[in-house]
């Protein structure tokens, strides 16, 4: 995200009047240089915290994309323009998965498995509600296909094993 002098003018017109009205050209150049320094600092900060960003926000984006895909699968035929086709969401998931690397993989995998387990429990407790079935399967596919990990019984805690066994038999 870059900050330009024009961004400041667009955001706060009274500030732009003060900067341009009361200053001469050299002072305006200095102010623009200050904005350039902020841009450099922001760029360095983004690079430094990129992995933290991926660990925090990539799982959220993946979850929202899977939810949108689920709604696309369940959509009302009269609302055909509301959602993209499920295949388009698969392409979005592929793009999001490309940001997963060795530095953030374990953390993201843990979050994806926990979301999968949440939907397994929801599916079990609602008696096989179709929405949770789709979400459960989509998270499973994402973990297997994009993260190259097979979810097994070992991923479930003792009290959850019964639920896993019931789901695995279906």
C-alpha cells in the first residue's frame, strides 16, 4: 500500500489547502519526499510481516472461499448470478494454496484440520445436514489436494474418535 501526496489531498481537503496554499514548491517537494519515505518503510514492514500475514489471513480467505463455493453448490436456480460456478472457486483455492510454503504450512494445516473437525462435529450433531457435509468434504479435499496431507483417526482427540468413526463409515 503506497501513500502518495495526492492520497492525502483526496482524504483531507483542508490539509491539502494548508500544504499547497501556505507553502512554496521546495516545501511541497519535502512533503512529497516524506510520503516516499513512508512508502519505503511500509514496503519493508510488509516484507518483514508477510509470513505472519499468511499464517493469520490465508486460512480465513480459504475458509470464506470454501463457504462461497458451498453456497454456489446449494444456490437457488433463480439466483444464478449471485455466485460464481464451483469450478471458479476451485481456481481461487488453487491460487490461495500457492501462497502456502514450508514456513507457514504447519500452522495453516493445523487451522485447516481444526475447521474440518468443526464441520465433522456439526455434520454429526445435525444428523447429516447437507451444508455441513459439503463444507466437511471441501476442507478434506483442500487438505488432501493442496496440502498433501491425509486426515486420519490420529488427528482426532479421544472424545472425537467416535464421531470420526461414524463419519468414516459413511
